[in-house]
């Protein structure tokens, strides 16, 4: 089965700086890679996703890059703000439904004002 | 008009008891899930139902029994609760089309504490 590793487990950055979270996956058949954000005491919510037919996707201050050859993908947050503080989860699956979506272990991001 | 709602939000109970968590979605999605999030924040799928049919049953003890009376509801019943069952349980739903995974919509979570 799929195995997703996520690093770092905790990350602190100064407000305004950039944050990068990295994930690797094991199953070369995986082709769907979403990122979920979970604020303290709240539910996880999808913030961005990428499919393997593209190498990069951007949405305002967040971007995700994918390297299928190396089997890794990353989340980039620029100009960080206090409201970016949360736990971020990467995930991977084959693009046939969420049943086989495997989550990474999460990264707790803290933005220092 | 919450999209995915689950009750109760908090549940404190003694070891050995039986408890249920209910989940309802009003998004018209075909697929519903139960996830367990432990104290280290690991998110692990437990069950997945598509149109009331069990699709995924991960290595979960058979003390856990999901029930889906219709595609908008997926309840979780837990027998003989153990200390290790303490966690936050998230219900979720999605509308997946063949070859296109849909966004997971999570409920607010039900925090279960077993004493």
C-alpha cells in the first residue's frame, strides 16, 4: 500500500517569511496529491491539490510542486500570516476516489508575529 | 446549514461502555467516511461507504461497527470501549467521479474520551 512521509513535523517561521513542507510517497501509481489544513480545534479543509499531469499549481500565496520521478511533492506558503498557523497534511492516492487516500503525519506550522 | 454534521461533539465515558456517533451530510455526496485522529494528530481512515455499501474496512477492531441507513447518513457504533479508543473521530463525505477524486468535506469531529 501507499506510504506517505511528511517533513518537518513542526515548523516555525517569522511572519512574512516563506514556509515549505515536503512529502514523499512510495506508490508510483499515485497521481492525486491534495493538501489539507487543520486549524486548532477545527476540521481539516482542502487548500490545494495537484494531479500528476501538472508539475506546479499556484493559488495566491500557496503553491504545490510535484516531482513524479523522485516521488515527492511540496507545499509552499509565501508572505506568511498569523492565520496560516495550523497543522498541514499532505496526502496521496490514485485518482479513483478517496477510499485509498493516504495522509502524511502532519506538520504543525507556527507563524511568529 | 452545516454540510457535514456529526453528534455528539464531545463524549466522555467509562471503559467497557457502548457508544454511538452519528453523521449526516446534506451535500448529496455518494461516499462517506469515518476517520480517526489520535493524540499525535495522525489521520487514519477507518471505513468508507458508497451509496450505503461498505467499500473500505481498514484494520479496525470489530468492536467498531458502521451503519449507513441511507447515503446521507453514516453512523459509528463502538462496543466495549477501551482506553486506546480515545481520539477525535471525523466523519467526511465526497463526490468522486471515475478518474477524478473529489474534495473531502469533514465534519467538526467528535472527541471521545474513555476513562
